């Protein structure tokens, strides 16, 4: 009796296995000399998921673990990691297709069709993708850079294949197509490093001593925590204006690279306070008007 039960169970199991194999080997359509079956499609989907997840894991490992040991900034490490990821994905796709016995010659027809599609409607996508590769190789901008392109100003937080994400001072994320960084003028405030010099104009009355003004301005700058000590701040005597002696306070900062108006406000508040204590006069434009009555002109 037990043997009969085991035989029936075995027969049912073999039947399920045969049914499963038939489903997996069911051909959906042909691609060249290759047949695409349900099992092959499932295998390809799983393989591609592993490929993309694995390439992203390798990218993070390169950026955060391997390259972090060397003196490379975050933007350079991210660019290298992204290029490695793209290479692994490209090589992995061809490897998966060949391993599963797909006829790659059939993809020549597909590539031709894609080329026609690019010619008609995908020029911008292709242009942005190629521009993204150029950005990664040439590195005119990197993640973490402070840039201005067109009317957009902010910090680069992500460079993807098609676009770049920029966050403004108001915490607004702006997506900029990569082609704009290649075709347009880009101001990169932190291309070499994040030390930036700002020039703040200051005007005083003609009766003030320029050396005294220079001393006050330098003292204000050196006591501000956002101003770098090296390079040192300095003061330029710009010009003899119409109603004032005009100076330029030049300071270096890395903390306020994305908030120049905040630093300017801090310095001006302190300059005004000390000017008031030191009785330094801040001039304002004055005009003398001489008027003659019509009667006087008539007599003359």
C-alpha cells in the first residue's frame, strides 16, 4: 500500500515537473535564430536585476570605500564610480545575452530601428546622454560644486545619464539637461577648490582718514568666523567718488560660497556699528540748487 502511494506521489511530482518544463520552454517568439521562451525571459529579467543592483553596489564600494583612501574629492570619486558602473552594465548586458544563447546579429536590426527613432524623435535624449558622458570624463562640473548655468545657481548634488540635479539656496531642486552644460557658458565657483573671494564696496566721507578706514575694515573681516585667515583679507582704495571715498573690502571664504549675501550682511552690520562708535561719516549724495525768480530775469 505504501509503495502504491509513493508511486502515485512520484508520478504526480513528475507530472508537475513536466508541466513546469513545458511552461518554461513555451516559445513566445523568435529573435533571429534564437527562441525566446518564458524561462529564458525570466532568466534574463533576474540576470539584469542582479546586474544593475550589483553594478550600483560596486559603484558605492568604489566611491565610499576604495577611492576614499586617496586624496580625491567627492565629485571626482563619484565620476569614476559612475563610469565604472556604466562599463559594467554594458559588458554585463552583452555577457548575459551571449551566455543565454541569444543571436546578437538580430540586434543589428534593432539597432537600426533605434537609430531611425533617434533620428526622428530622440535627438535630445541622445544628446543629453552623450553630454553626460563628456561631463563624467572631462569633469567641468562635479557633485558638490557650486555653479551657475543660465539663470540657475546652486550646488550640484547628482549627475545622472540624462540630467543633473541642482539645489538652490532656497532648497529647490532643479533638473538641468546635461547638454546645457556643454552648449552654454557655465560658471563653476568651486572647480579648483571651495575658497572664493568676494568684494564688498564701502564708501565714507572725504573728511575721513583712509588708513583708519582700512584698519576698521580689516579688523571687522578678521573677527568674522566665515572669513578665511589665509588668504588674508585686504582693502583696496578704489576711487574718489562724487561724494565719497570708495573702498573695496576683499575677503576669502569657503563657508559662505553659496550664501554671499549672508556674509555681506554680517560684515555690513558690524561695519556700521563700528563706524558709529568711531564717528565715521557715511556720506550721501548732495546737490546744491540755485534758483532765480522770473522777475529778476525780466529786469536783467
